[in-house]
C-alpha cells in the first residue's frame, strides 16, 4: 500500500512540475505549434506570414472575446506599427474553453479578422494552453520578438498603463 501511495505521489509531483516547467515566461523562447485557421490552413511560428515579424498574440476564451477589444483598437490605431514588414497580430481561440458550437465561433472569428486583419487560429485541444502554460478561461496577451523570445505576457483585461507598455514593447522590438 505504501509503495502504491509513493508511486502515485511521484506521478503527481512529476506532472505538476512538468506543467509548471511549460509556463512561458518573459525572456524565454516560445515553443512552436501547428494550428489551423477556420479555412483549414495550417500555421506555425515559422510560417511565412510570421517570419521576421514581432507577433502580438491574443489567446482567447470565446466567452471572453471582447475582454481586450480596447487593446485591439489601440493596436489598429497606432500608426507606428509596421504591419507591412515587421509586425503581425495573431489571435488563437481556445475552443475547449467554451460550450459554444464551433460554427458560431467561426462566425465570430470571421468578423474579428475583418476588423483587425489578424490571422486567427483554432486551438481545439489546449495546444497553446499546455505548451505555454496560459490560462484556460480568460484572455492572455503575449508578444514574441522576431526570434520568438517572449517579451511580454499578461493575463486578463489589460489596464490602460499595460496597453501603453505593450505598444512600447512591440515598437522597440520591431526595429531590433
């Protein structure tokens, strides 16, 4: 009985420590992924659309899709972001975080893409949640530099001072 208990404790500790180890932190390189958009096109961090660009990534629970719309608006209005050469916005929708049917989510995604010009990928099975240790039922904002090093990460609704910080970091790394 003691051996079984000890073995279960080791498995539990190992799984907890590996989950913590997977958490993306500022200064660390983000692990790559393969996700598809609503049309079935597959993307990774090495995709041509993202190469040589700073990425702002919104990892979103569809039930919280408008939590950081003020950030999207600030990004769209900023004339100093070089969308043609060195900056790209990317959304990743956490489909497991909602009970909404996928066809409704895809409809919402199409309107967000039209508004922001961002590529929006679908995370059907917690790929990013597991790889980067992001929150499940919220909205995370991550900035990766051109070398895929995490330069910013925030969970939840960004206050105005964080929006300014986010913009400054993107501008700093789009010229490096």
